[in-house]
C-alpha cells in the first residue's frame, strides 16, 4: 500500500481499515499479538504551512506478562500528527521536538501505522498488578474463604 505523502496531504485524503495480526510482523517480534484493531490516516496542511499526516490506531493486543507469565491484554489507542519533511536529511536539521516523517519516498501506509503502534507499546509487557499477586489477598475465591475460615478457627483455639 505505497502512497505519496505530499499528494495525500495536499488532497486532505483519509484512508482507514481493519488491522489484522498477520499485518504487524515487527509488533509480533516484540512479543505482542493483535486481537483486533483499526487504523486511520488523515492528511492535511494549511496553504504555505507544513503538511502533515495524522496516524490513528486502536485495538487490543496481548502478550505474556514478564513477571507472572500470565496473559496480558493491552488496549491500544494512539493518535500522532507527523509533519511531512522534504527528506530524512532535512529532518536531521530540525532542532525541535516535532515528530516528522520524510515525504521523499513512497511510503507504505501500514509501515507508518506499525511504527506508531510500536512507539505506543508499553516499555515492559507486564501487569500493573499481577493476577497471581491479587489472588493471595484473603477472602477472594474459594481458596481465600477456606483459608480465612481456617485461620479464624485457629484464632479461637489459641
Ligand atoms: Zn503479571
């Protein structure tokens, strides 16, 4: 799906579609797999001002938690506006923090989307609170109740 970024922005075009797991090889290499997702690319720019392309992606990804090895589900929601620069060399010359993409080559739209997904992924794939840690809290589930009853009985006999 190669595209001319300058043309895309000039015409204020918009494309979008469903994302499927097999499309995101680099995301898969990082240990994440996609359940379902959607992407949208929008072009624009004021006359005389910089042209830009907005990359949006949302969906659900999963990985194996690096702490408890349980299943980790993560909701993706990213939206980034990239200014279109003349070339990679031109991008090097800017000294600000604006995100840019080189418009001097025909670009694979999905590659651009995947770049943004990778930037949005959590640094470390793990639960904020692991399920294994939650389950040791008392009074949760049958085991917790049994343990609670047991310790209550012990409390009476001592
Ligand atoms: Zn975990």
